[in-house]
């Protein structure tokens, strides 16, 4: 069976190396933040965003318990404000759209009106040969609408600058899927 999380990591590792800068645009419980932190190592930098203080506390605890290098900045703000906090180009970014897992707060989700400017900013910050993973959770209404919005947007990007791909399980329409955004090395 397809392991979507494993595919996320595979594609990130094709582009991201030690000493580089990455952003977790939706830190949640910190799993992607931990992965990015360990990938870039002590010489690198990771910024992680979430609007819920609970997510920051959970992530900080997760990072410390799992021996993450102290190369991260946890930011309690919406991901669409990334350029207020990240002043340098990035090599990789990860989005897991939806709600905070295991929080019981399924009404607090990412929203189209902040997701779109966050994704646009991420692409703008992305270095040549950089990568973004945008995971979509269509099992709830806003997640399905975010996915449709982003599919439409990504299909308009110049194929000479950006390679936009979609990975999904066809016979399970409510299963999560993701977009892979790769910036050309010549962009």
C-alpha cells in the first residue's frame, strides 16, 4: 500500500540538505518540524507556524523528546504571515492542511483565505531546485475546497518554472492526497 507520509519525506530529501532553510507551514504536533529539523541539522534553520498555542507546546515537547537540534523557531501565527518572520529564501516547505490532530478541535481548520496567500508566499520564497509538499484532507468540507482551489491555482503556473504534481489514491476519494511543487533549478 502507498505510504503518503513516506512519499513526502522521499521528495523532500531529494531537494533538502544539511545547512539549508525549511518551513513547516502547519506545525500541528511537530512531526514535520522534527523531520525538517533533523534533515537540515545544526547548521540549518527551520521555521514552524501554527495559530494554536496548543500546537506550539506539543511541538516543542515532541522536538525535545526526540533529540531535535536547536535549529527551530516556533511561531504562533497564521502561515499566511510567513514573510513577516522568514526573511531568507527557503529550500523546502511542508503544509498539512486541515485541523490539529488529536486536539478534538475539528472546527478549527486551515482556511482557503489564508492558505492561498501562504502557498503563494512559499513559492515566492522558494529557492531554485526547492520543493513544497501540500497535503490535502478532503474528508471535511473546507479541506475538499482547499484542494480544489489549489489544484486550479497550481495548474496555472508556468511549467518552465514550476513542476506541479498531484499524488492521490484513486479508489479512495476521501483519503488524503498531496501536491508536490518543485521549482526549476534554472528558475
